[in-house]
């Protein structure tokens, strides 16, 4: 164990995700368990630059494990992208006697932490909090499981309307660069087609798939579309294309948007956050730095931040094959 880590800060950065509060709770209580002081940083790196700190103890995080969002707030900080901004943040940390920090966020947040650590030799640890599940070094990011359940529930409700009115629904879900949400919810909700950035289905194949569904007797269809899908410029362009080529289809679009980010975290996300928080704090106490805590093969593992930032999460090819079979 290192004797150098006596006070640890915790912050959330980037887009919020369910499970962040559970991770904050875990960091704070693990610090208390090991007699390490804990300080909350409000509004992410911007709060660090402005010295927006508050001491935390085990009782400070009562009744937050079940809450979505982040009690520490989150903000994107252009100032932290500059050497001057990072120097201000470092000065505030040293004024408070803070020896290390844990950042809960995505790859942008990790990039900032990595640069900061390199510039000032400051110990940092990352916990992946993003619903997109698009970070290398972990099978699950915090909030991903909750987002899947939110999306499946929404699609189930949309299907009720689709069946009642014999409609085709395009349902857009988050996933600008990765199709994990679309692929998993599409299979889980029984979608007739799934469109993701990793696989360019092509407009003609989409039409063929819809025609097969119609000829097989299906009077309604659900197509799940990741926002980063490359087929059309937007989900609304897809709608227009289908209407032009299949005027017999009554087509509707639902963009689920930010409801995917909100809501109470699932049990899986709460437990995962608790495990990751413990690992993050204990790794810092052991003298480790510049790692991201990840979840692989049911084990909590460490991945160098540089690999987490520069690596690419891969789509599940076996699940792609399953989806092809299920949409037959």
C-alpha cells in the first residue's frame, strides 16, 4: 500500500449515464473504509479549474445508488483542453491537499486525465461511464445495461401501435460511432431489421428485407437504427426513401433521444459501479495510476488509459449472425 495517497477526489465528466451515482458512492465509501479522505469535484473538469470542491464522507452518499444522472453534475470544459486551464486545475488540487483523482466518464474524459497525469505526474484512475458501451478494455460501461432496458421497453410499446395500425416504424437509438445499443435492443425487441455503423446494409437490401417481411405476412415492422448508421443522411431520409419505393407502407419515425440516458440504474449497473469504484480507489492506494477500470469475463481488470482511449470496441459478430437468423 502507498503512504502517499491520503486524499482522493472524484468527478463525473462528459455525458451522464445511469450508474454514475452508484460509482460516486462506491469511491467515497471505499475511501472511508481505507481511512482516506475524499473530495467531490462538481461540474467535471470545469469545476476542478474553478475549485468547486466539497469534502465527502460515507454519509454524504446515502440514498444515491438508485438515482440516475450524477449528483456531482457534469460539464464539458474547453478550458481544460488548454495548458493554462490544466495548470489552474492542478493548483486547486494541490491547495486542497488532493493526491489523486478518479474520473467517471468516457474516452474524452480519459484523454483529459491522461494528459493531465503526464504533465504533472498526478495519479489518476478512470471508470467508464457511458451508455454507448464504446470504450476499449471493458465488456460493459456504466449505464449501458440500463439504456438497453429503457430502449427495449420503449420499442415494446411502439410495437403495440405498429401492430394496431399496420405500420412500419424506424426507431432511432443512440450510437454515433458504435452500434452496440441498436444491435442488442434490436435482437431483444425482435426487430425486423437492425442498422448499425459497423455494417453498411445498403438501401436495396433494406428494401428487400422489408419486402420479404411483407410477403411473409407481416403487417407491421420495427427497424432499429443507430444514429451513426451510414445508409442515409438521417432516419428521416430512410423514411422518405421507403415511402417512395414502397408507397403501400405507412411509415413512422421515433427518435428516442435522451430518454436513453435517464432513469434508475439496473441492478447490474449498480453492482458493476460498486465493484469498479472499489477497484479504482484501491488501485490508487496501491500506487497504480493512468488506468481505466474495466469489466472483462466477469472480472474487474485494469487497462492503461492510453489503450482505452486509442483502442476500438468491437461489435459482437456472433450476435450479428444471430440477428441475421432472427430477422429471416
